[in-house]
């Protein structure tokens, strides 16, 4: 396999350079004096930023973009062999690697690498740890799967031996990583277009844990019924976190302020470590913060820096993000696209002052909608009113086997007020006619549903 050497800059071309993760890797390599080019389907703030720091950005993907001076081509899981640039690179015999392989190779250059994995919460937890590391002035390199205000984007290039990144399980990407510190937040069924069963997913997470450095640390959610199974036979040291007092790190006396932000008393192996105040909502973020604390303590940071770092974190883009107000109506946007995530978001909303709760949900991918059809209906029914948009296909073709209409019928059968429209324009007009008082509107999903809230606020 081709090996990228940090001390030997080459010309690397990224197919799909405008993506969050791809752009972050490109920026790290630009800082190391690599020559970077890349293509994307359209200009964006991300591509404009890359251009400003020295990358050559090409709009549109075509064979001519693959020039003879390119030493390596990097692609994402969304790129297939019929892509013209991919095919041209193959024809020219240019070495190629996936985004995950490149990220793993970059990670290998840092002696204290941290990889944050889990079905849910990766971006939030990575961002929490980032705030702590920055508060402690550790000068880390950070690659996060969302836009973080503290670093004015999704990447921070540092000069220390600390590297922090998300580790995504989809297509087993995280199996390209060999971190010093591995975090496992939770493990549930998802991405069933790739995995065959929960056991298949658990096997991948076990393999991910096994690739932690032998002198490293596995930080795992001990509240999972099968946490011990994920660690079975592994020689690495581990610590657990969660809400149960059987964990190494756990929370008690959890409270919420008038804005719904959580605080709790931290315990470490039975010892009271004092109060932790968060500026984010929900019991799930209490658990996320416990994993961040366990990681920060493992690398030797003080509780003072940990407290200040967590207190400075107000959330990431599209995670219970306050977008604005229509009079007294609160507009929130959230990336939740799995039933567990939706349930956590709706639980968080209970602590935020409002009258009635409206959720506009855009299902994400046909396979996920079909796999969790009943669960989507069950959790969405916890809202007062549900408005459904068509399924956001993402990488998938429409099989004709499932639609938002199926979710609509199941929610309606549970007695919840539910509506289904095929266009955002129809949804916006309907909401304007129905929202009132101090209602809360949450646009929810991993697609482009956030545009609905933004359009309403611009009217």
C-alpha cells in the first residue's frame, strides 16, 4: 500500500474535496507543504477557504482533472469506479487511497492520537474534547465532522503530538485507525446498507478497540449491555463511563437550568470530583461529556481545564442549534436521523421553555427508513405535531419499497397530529399558517431540511 510521508510532500488530488472530512485532511497537508488539488460539484465556503490557503479547486469532475503531475488520488466511499476522475487515475496508474486510509496514515504521525467512535454523538464529543484541549493550551491538531465555532471551521492544525479525530464505522472506515486513545460512545444498529446485523457491527467495534495502541487506553460506555463483549480478549487498559455507579466515571444529581442546559456531580471510582456545568442540553450530552472527561484525565489534564473547556462548549452546528425566532416561536435545527438520536433531541426539548412542539422530519436514506420504520413512528409521536418531508436519498437509489408516506401512516395510527408534503414550499406555507404563541419548531434530519427553518426566518 502507498504510504504518505509527512516529511516528503507530494501532489495529492482529492475527488470531492469540498466534504467536511476531505477538506480537513487537505488543510492539514497544505500546512505540511503538500501540493493539493481537488474537485467538487460546486463552490462553497469550504472550497473558497481551501483556495485562499493554496489549494487548486476544480468545479466539476472530469477525466482531464487527473494530470500527470499528480502523485496520489484520494477519494471517499461515495466515489465509485465509474467516476471519470477515479477511472482516469486507474488508467494512468496513479496510486489511490480512500479518505479513511489517508486519515489513518496522518494519525500515525502523532504519538497521542484520539479517535472518537460510536453510532451517535461523535461530532459533539469530539468537539467537547477539542474545547478541553484548547482550554489547556495543548496546541492539538483537530479534525471534526462538523463546523465548530471555536476553531472557525472543521479543522485546527496544531504543532503538538496530539491529534483528535472522529472515527466513523460506516464501511468500516475506522478500521484504518490505530489510535493511542479509543473512545466508544455507543453501539447500535445503523448503516444497514453495509452491515448485516448488530453482531456484525459489534464485531467491527471490537476490531476497532483491538487496534488501540498496546500502551494506550480504551474509553467505553459501560452502560451498554455488551460492553464487556467489545473488550473481550483485549490486552489494552480500559476505563468506563456512564450513568451507572458501576462505571469508572459516572454522573449523579443531574439538573437542568431554565434553558435546559445540564449540570451534574462527577464521580470517579466513587470519589466526588465536584459539579460539572454544561452549556448543552440532554442526558445524552451528560454521557458524552463523561467520555470527554475520561479522555482528558487520561492524557493528564487538570480538572480546572476540563471544567472550563466543557463550560465553553455551546454545541456544534446542526446539534440542537438555535437558528432564530419568529416572534416568540423558537426555531431549532438538529441533525438527528436515527431513532435514538431523535428521542434524545425530543427529550432535550422538554427542558427548553415552549408551548407546543413541532417537528419537521426528513428521513435520511431508504435503507435506514425501512429498517427503523416502526421506531421512527414511535419516537416522532412524542412531538405534539409532526410534518414529514420526502426521504433524502443521499447515496441511494429509490427502491420503491418505502416512502415518507409509510412513516406518516404509522404516526397517524398512533393518534399524533401528522402531515406529509412533497415540497419544502408546501411545508413552509403550512407552518406559517399553524405556528403560534411560544411554539418550538425543530427541523430534523441529515439532509437539507435545515433550509426550511432558514427560509421561514428570512420571510
